[in-house]
């Protein structure tokens, strides 16, 4: 994606004009940083757009950006109920990897990984993408064997992946406990060195700024209350700030997908569940990679601020409350402390839940619907953040051309009728 | 943490329970030929309301028996707990049952051929 453009040096895509400098930083400091320009406009909704994206999270903003930058569709709006990046985009544990088993998953997550690798350049915004590696640990002989099978499949798809033994893991992560007597002993693991983390807010801000530069209207505090149809065709969206006419609506609302789908009388196979995460007080650097454990459903990394960032599996029942059930983090923390005894006396600072849209086959839906002009990009469940650029890129292509490209095609809603599921349950590194 | 009142054992912590998802999904009978799309309604499509939701729970670390719960997915308030094989009686839960899109699906109609004869009551 980030091929060099003759006029733009390293940057392959338009949008995100340069505007900050060290000199400006020093100059504005004299004025207590009070007169910085807006990074994006705060426009009133127009009466009509060529396309409307519902949901101003990372995926929605990425969709809008690629619609404008790649497909030249600039008379579009992103409509957000709250503020951009305030939902799951700001609630995840920022892990990025592309080591998925199935070919379909490898295609989309690796497409995404490649976009991550050029994103700061593409958007001219530092998203702090850090390829610090993602190490998934096996706790049993069986798990290790299954893991090597997966590693070979992943490598056949041209994605970097390698198996490490306990001693190599200890060398890579000195703080880990590899004692064989613990409840979940470290038997080995697999590492994707190109995996890592990014600054999640920056992803939303970077896409928003670059999209806004290209003329995309980002309309915050505007809730969609209905979808207006004429027969089997979309003609506009009803919002808390009035009716907006449009022929194409892209719905990228994660946990609320079923709610918006119901407005159009569409059924989805999605269950909305809370996914919890928490961060500790900041400490000195002790972990310079991402550790995931499939068996105990725990993943941990350390933020640049020094906080330990921990996440768990989804809660076991549907909920739209953005908080979770206590036993889930309790179980995850118990496992974290066994693996990293050094964490045992850390205090946790913040704890939250995001509502994720889980699919029966743990794979997303990027699809047209039975209604002309209505598209859905949802079902990312617990693994949406890493897919942000890839999802936006292929979804923009679907909306612009009214047909899915090769990467998006397997993710059609039709797979629940045909049975061609992409079963990533357990086949993924899990914990997403 | 939820406190769920098992109809057989009384109030217990949610860790003792397993959630079985949407309640009242009837399997279409094999002798009723329905399309793949209609069968998908039964097999994959799920009601996922923001508000009152009828779901099945099992007291898996207790008596291991199933029962139905009407729970609000925003406030987590449990409105009604009622036995398997029966319908809710509280007005709000009854409305949720009746207004679900599932009641109009071909899959559900193919599940209980006798229901139409009995005039929709059960």
C-alpha cells in the first residue's frame, strides 16, 4: 500500500497535510498551548452525502479515509453517537498480529499488517506502531503440538511465525516464570516478531485528520435513530440531528450492529458481549513484548507510560453495559501472577469493558445485505483493533464498487446460509 | 457479579452458572422442508436486543438443571426466572417474546406444526 508517490516522498496516499513543527511547539508553549488549530472540523451535517458511515471508531474512520483517498469519494460523512474513538477503539489492549490459521483470515489480517507497517507515513500521524513481537504460550504438550501445526500453516501463507522452547522464551522474556510446577507451566510458544502494539487513540485521530483533510465530514454527538428505505433500497438515515439523504450506508458499529440491523429489519448472527481489560499503575520497563496465553485466556503488554495492560476473554452472557463481570478479570489476574510473579503486588488503576460483536465462527462479516446500498462491517468480536486498517480498506472497496474484493468475499453474510464458515475459534492464536 | 436465583437451589453467584444464550429457539422438524436461509435463522441468527432479553441458564456447578431468565442487557436486572418449556408471564417479558422477529420465521413455524392448530398458545 505505502508505495512511493512521486510528489509525496514516502507517502503513498493523500490526506494528513503536515502542520506541526518543533518550532510551532516552542512558540505555542509561550501561550500555554491555547491556540492550536483543530485537527479536524466540527461540521453540521449536510442534507445529502454520497455515502454515510455509521460509527466513528477506528474501522469507520479508516473506511471513510480509504473511500476518500483510494476511491475518490469525498462527499461522505462519518456519523458518531459519542465522540470518535470513544468506543472499542479506546477500550482495547492494542495488540496487532496476523498469525491466523485459515487462508481467509491470513489474507485479511496480513493485508492489515502491511497497512499498519506504512500507516504513520500514509496518515502523516505517528500511531506509535511498535513491532515488539507477540508471543503466544503453550501450557500443555497437546497445545504445543497443535501450535506447531498452526505455525507451519501460517508460514505457508508467507507470514512470519516461529516456535520457541521454554529456555528461549525465558531469554526473550526474562520476567516470565518457566517453572514446570506452576498451574499453567510454560511448555513453549510461538512468536510473530512483526506483531506488536500501536497507540489506539492515535489510530482514530490519524484517520480522522487525514479523512477530514480530504473533505470527509466527521459528525460527532449524532446518533442514528433509523434507516429510511424505499422498498429494498436505502434512501437515507434518520439521526438525532435530522434526516440525512444518501444512497449508501456503511454500518461499522461493533457491539451495536444488531441494534442498527434491526432498524433495517436485518438479522445478524451476532451476540454482543463485554470484553474487559485493565491497566496497572505505571512501573519501570519489565516487558518489551506482548505475551498471550490461550489456555488461561490472558494477554499482557506494557504501555509506553509503564502501565501493564491486561486483557481477558469475553464475558459469558450478552450485555450492552460497558462494564464486565468480576470473575473474568479475577481469573485472568490469577493466571498473570503465576506467569509473572513480579506482578503480584501491583495495584490496578483502571478497569473497563467494551461491547464486542461476537460471531458464531469468530470471523467478521464484511458484506452487502438484502437491502440495496446497505453494507455491514461487523462481527470482529474480540479481535477488531488489529484489523482496523485492513477492514477499512476492503470495506471502502466494497462500498465504492458494490462488490466485495477477493479478501472481503469470504466474509459475506451468505456464509451463514451456505455453511462456508471460517472457523477461527481456537484456530486463531485466540484471545485475539 | 450477578446473583441468580436458581429455581431449584435458590440465590447463588453467577460463577456457578453457565449461560446458554437466546431462549425459545425451536428446531425445525426434519420433515418440514425449509430453505437454507430459513434454517440459518434457526442455526445462526440470534436475537441480540439492547434491553430485555430472554435467555437460558444452567446451574452448572450446582443442580445442573436448565431454566429461563428474562434479563435486561443494559442494567443486568433480572425481571423473571421461569421453567424450561414455558413462556414468561410478566408483561415486559411477554412482550419481548411476542415481538421477537423469530416468531415470524419459517424455521419456527416448521418447528411446531401443532402450534397453528392450537391457535398459537402453548
